[in-house]
């Protein structure tokens, strides 16, 4: 899923805060 891919990027340290908000934001 998109979310899993984003989490992998976070773990790799290649995800920006902006990207994080875009992916996780709607879940709050």
C-alpha cells in the first residue's frame, strides 16, 4: 500500500515532513 511505502521511506530517512503529513494526515 501507499502507506507502507511511506513508512519504509521514513525508516530509510528519505521522507520529508511534508510527505509524512500528506500520507498520515488524513488518518487523524
